[in-house]
């Protein structure tokens, strides 16, 4: 079980539904997800805020988003990208 799956298994159902909806939309077309911001760390890394969670993703050649990290917001959220 990877880090993302581990965190998803601990999230409440209500929050999990919304997070999965956002993740699915990122895979289809990240431009239609509100609140997407570029992270200065990398050229193609972006983040989207969903309540207290941050979804960090990168853009593939076909303009789909690939989730790199899913973390609860804290001081270490953007480290080790």
C-alpha cells in the first residue's frame, strides 16, 4: 500500500467522496478543477486545495494530471517533491 492509498483509507467517507471526485477530474482535465495553482518547486507541478488536504500533481504530455502526493496540510506538505 503506497502513501496515497494509506491516507485515503483513513479519511472520513464524506471527505473521501469529494477528494476522489477531484482526483478523477484531474486525470481527465486538470484545467476544469477550480483552485489549481502552480508550485514553484517544479516546472510542471501543481497543487489543489481540498479542505485541509492538498493534492499535488504533475502534468503529463496528454494534459492529464497525475497525482504525486496527497497530504493533510502542514509544514512538511511540499517537502521532497
